[in-house]
C-alpha cells in the first residue's frame, strides 16, 4: 500500500489529526487507519500511474520534435514547457508505480511532490511561450527567465528542508501557498493570451488555442484525480501507521505499511471489535490496550476504512488489581483478625474487669469501622451497575431504623416520596454516613428533612453536637491528607465521594452544631415531588428507644410540618 492518509470525515466525533508526539508513552491513543477497499481499485490506480508515465514520455518526445522541426518565435519556450511537464509526469508515474516515498517522518509520496515541482516550473516556459507566440513581448532574455524561476525554486527548497527537518514549517507552508498562487496566475494569464490571440486572428484556429491551454490544465487535473483515487485505495486489511504507533509497537514504518493488520497486531479487525482489552507486545514489553474502532467515510458516507484507536490501560488495570487485593484484605482478613482480637479482649474484660480490655474493644471497633467504610466506598466507586430508581424518603427512614439512637431524639420530615435516578449504593453510603455521624455525636437532638429545590432534592441532617473539627473539613476541601492535617477516619471521605458519584453537592455548616446538606440532582425524567399542600411524615425516634410516626399537614407550602417541635426523653 502506498503512503498517504485516507481522506474523508469521521463517522463519529473525530479525535483530530493523527498524533505525532514522540514523548507519549503510557495512557496514550494510537491511531492506525485501516483502509479496506477492493483490489480492482488498486489495479485502476496503477493503470493511471502507467498512463501518466506514458503521457509524460509522449510529451517529452513532442517537445524534442517541436524543437527540432520548427523555427518560429516561441518554439524553444514551448518545447521547454513540454519537456518540463512531460518529464515531471513521467517521473511521477514511475515513482507512483514503485510506491516511492520521501524519507521523512511523514512518509510523503514522491510522485505527488514531483508533480508539484515540475508543474510549477513549467509555468515559466509556458508564460514565455504565450508572450512570444502572441507577440505581446518577444524580447525575453535569460535575466527575465531567471527572475520568473525564483519562486518555483523556493518550492524545491521547501521540499528539501522538509526532508532534513530544517526551517519553520509554518513559514515554509505560507511561502509555498504564495508560490503556488503565483505560478497558477502565470498559467491562467498565458492561457488567456493564447486563446484570445487565436480568437482575434482569423488565420488561427480557436480550437488550436484551447488544445494548447489544455496541456497544463489537463495535466494538473489528471494527477489530482489520480491522487484522490490513490488516497482512498489500499490492499484489503492494510495499515497506515501513525508515528506513535511505529514507536510504541517497535516496528519499521516501511515494514508495516500495506501489511495485513493481523500480521502487525496479531489480531484482525473482526477479532478486535468485540474485545474490551487487547494485549500487545510493544517496545516497552507487554502492554494492555482498550481498543475502539471508528469508521472513516467520505462526503457521500461511503465507507473508506476504519480507525483503530488503542488506549494504553496497563497502569489502570494494575491499579485495579491492587485495589481488588486490598479490598479483599479489608473485607475478609482484617475483619476476621478483628473478631479474634475482640473475642480475646472480651475474655480479658470478664476475668479482670479493668479498663485495658475496654480500650482494646473500643480500638477494635474503630478498626472494624474503618474496614467497613473502605468496603462501602469500594462498592459504590467500583460499581458497574448504572443508575436505578431510588426513593430518598424510604432510604432515610430505613437508615434511621438501622442505626441505634440511644439518648438522642431523631426527627424525620420527608415528602411521601422523593424518587430520583441515581447510584443506589452511593445514595445509601452518603445518607448512612451523614445520619450515623449526626446520631453518634449529637448531644440530644437530630433533625432530618427532605425538601425540593430547583436542582432536585435537598437532604439536610442537623445535630446539636460539638460540630465537625475544622481540620477534618480542611482536609476534605483540600482533597488530601497530610501528617499535620488529617481526619479521624474514612467517614467524611465516604460521604464526599458518594455525593460526587451521584453528581450532587455537599456542604457543611458548623456554626451551631453540625448541619450537613446534600443536594441530590434530578435527571430530566424525574418528577420532583412538590411539597405545597402535601402530606409529610414526622417521625420521632426518642431517646428511650421508642418511635412514633404521624402525618403532618404542610399547609404552609414550604414542605415543613406546621408543628415541627418534637419532644422526647433525652439523656
């Protein structure tokens, strides 16, 4: 397969031009356009190259014949024009058949560069011929020819610099565009002079003028059509390999171009499509990649081939494996060891009755709580399940039911339902941590309420305890813990990460006790319950272990019960 990228547009959002950043290694994207076409098209393009080579040879012969046979003004210039454009056409055809490229990182096809250089240089003898043939300016000397040839020479210099990677590519590109415009103007002006002269003089054929003009224009159009066909043609399953892929896979570009995909990657396209991860041997050893196949189409939605994007996920998978091992340790080993410690500590307490055993038991419980928090965080962070329908009101009531509220009066005020689409594990983890923390540290009273807001629902848990230490909130806001600034456990982190998982907002107010506010967003399909004129439930878990529930009329329309005062035994 000849080098050159497939033209067209992406069938999905394009990731942009193929990357050539050599410094990229891990966590990258490798792009390998896999252009799958039928071999008859390849034969057709090869035929175009062969025809171009023959036409070029014919024009060179015609130029030589014209120079030898005619002795009129403009003959030498026209012979030079035919020789230059004929030589360029012949060389382009031969290099296209051989698949030759310019030795550079971009692997540009040699035939296209030969065409550009010789076509631009042919503009000089063409304009000289037009001036002499029409009699507009017959005294054309070597100095004028040199001056006219300076801009096309800049194109040859640009191509030479691109091979050795010298100079500013941006400046060279601008200069190249200006030179192309300059030479095109020479071609058009010369063509106009020839056609206008043949039309003005009766003894000259207008068709003869059009035939002369068709030589430079026809050559340019022919090679552009050939280029478009060549760009959309490849051996079935062959590869165009991006620079990053060459470096990462440890292959030579010349060895990979046109080779079936299976010979380079060890997997063909049909095998790669269903895979979630792909193992490849690279220059850095065995790596794991996440493959994604995207179709490439032209402006008519004709499928030209495919882009295989490989994202390096080796480090991610190793990290997931480490986390899985640590989670198993926390879930089983640590919990089992803590149970052993507790059992022995209880025996010591029963025998000796001193405070050391109680300290061991309390510490064991704290360690067990850490393990439980770690397992809970793992469940909602690594959960592969999507969002489900969750009733916040039910979750709040069930959570309060599970938590022992000895010595604390808990008041719960919620709408009848408060349903949202969210990660159920994250909702449970957030509300459980916030409510448990409030009941644990409250002096006498905890109030839990659910209200609507423009974004969804707002869950507020208020207690009259000492408040969360400022250092813990600072660690939470900073997103990290240091030796001088750290929290007492994973509880607040569990709360923060759970709220982030559901896409909500979390805020704290420790002015008087602690008020934790969790905003649970509603998705477009959720019907947020209104609280004006609806029945809410006020639920009291009193300090003596008794519970009472009663419907409350929210006549104020603000979602709060008309009588929100709750009495209960407190200690």
